[in-house]
C-alpha cells in the first residue's frame, strides 16, 4: 500500500483550526465575525469557536481524520450561513423590519473562507482514496 502524503492539506486545516483564537479576538474586539457570520448571538458564536478548537485538538491527535473534520465542520458552517441569509428573506418578521438584506459582505468572506476549507478537506480525502487503490 502506498503511503498517504497529503500533509499540506492537513497542515493547512490544522493551522486554520488553531487560528481560532485569532478569529475570536477579531470578533470580540473588532466586531469582525466573518468566521461564523451566520450566528448572531455571542453565546452561540463562542460555543462554535469552542467547537472549532475541539476540531483543532482532534486534528492534532488524529491527523488522518482531517478530511472528515474539515468537511464536517465546514458543511455545518455553510448550512448555518445559508439559513442566516435566507431566513430574513423568507420570514422578514423574524429580523425586525425586514429591510436589511440577507446577504452582506461578511457573509461573502465567510463563504469564501469556509468553502476553501471544505475544498481542501475534500481534495485531501480524494487524494487519500486515490492512493489507497
């Protein structure tokens, strides 16, 4: 069996998850919540950041799980993002006056960042499966 050499994806994902404290600081001090822009309540965002740190620890101890962890976390993040964009459009009474658009600049940054993680995790898993043939 050929050894798997997808360390560049694993290192990138590990760095992404271990940079979570920087995202927490940017969120709490500067108001830049583009890592998880779909969650508006501070408690939920902090819980999600804690979940990302658990993902980082999991990748540290079990690096072979990086594709699964990356795809799982980013899929959840994208689902939250899609709901947060669509909910004000479909149910304007929930978002107050209903005049604020569902899609904002921070959502686009969140989508690009999360989509990049999802793609890196996908290609890491694909590379591993091709090498195991």
